[in-house]
C-alpha cells in the first residue's frame, strides 16, 4: 500500500504484519494457606515430593523433613516449608512466603505442563487452593527468529526460537515508539 505525503514529492511505503496475538509461556502457581498450627507428621505433597512437618527429628523414610522444632505456628510453618522446598534441588517448584500465612509454589517449567503438578496436604489447619497448580499457559511456538505479527494494540517480534515453555516474544505497544 502506498501513502502519498501531502507535498506529493515523495511516497512512503509502510509495513503490515500478519495478524496474530502470540503469548509467552506462563508458569503454573498454587497457594497453600495455613490458618493455625501444624503438627508433627502432617504432610504437604507437591508433585512426587512429600514434605513432612517434624518436631522431634523423626520422619518417615522417603519424606523431606520440614523442621518446625522451634515452633509450629502458621508463620513458622510457612518459613520452614519454604526453606525445605528451596533446599530440595530436585523440586519441580520454587516457593516463596506469600501474603499472610501462605506458601506460593510456582512450577519451575513454564506452560500448561505445570498445571498437572499435584498439590495435597494432610494439615488440619492448612489447605491448597486446588488439587494441582493452575494458570500455566503454553507459549506460542516458533521455529524462526525475527517473526513479526500485530494485533489491534501491539506489534510482536521473536528474538529467539520459542517453545511451549519459552518466553521469547517481545511486545511493543502501537503508538509508543516514534
């Protein structure tokens, strides 16, 4: 398409891109909320990892100790569980101390695959928001670098090959660059 500048001396060709709204992958997330104390031998399961709250240095074989020997209140349980998950290098999630007495677990691999990570507990005063992590989204796949698309609000560009777990789409708001 050709657009003529008002003085008619020169013309400007402008680009149009195929219409598509690609997305970057999103990591699945789950929240465990504690409403009171935990007790020795209560369990939290994330994927195949079983974390056991421990007040007396005795845990079931194959479980990962969550040391609450210094206190069993909800804030102490959150701190101890986050520390145990963080120390577990084979964990499929990362964990942080969330708002209030919560542990927020985030899948290490982005995409819908994280939505299948099981989350359960046997805590009298604790509960997950759901039985698995949620909100994981697959990224738009591309096997080429430099692909360009647009929608009504943004231009999109890949800066690397993108898989379902990738986050290589750049988004630029229309009208923001001059």
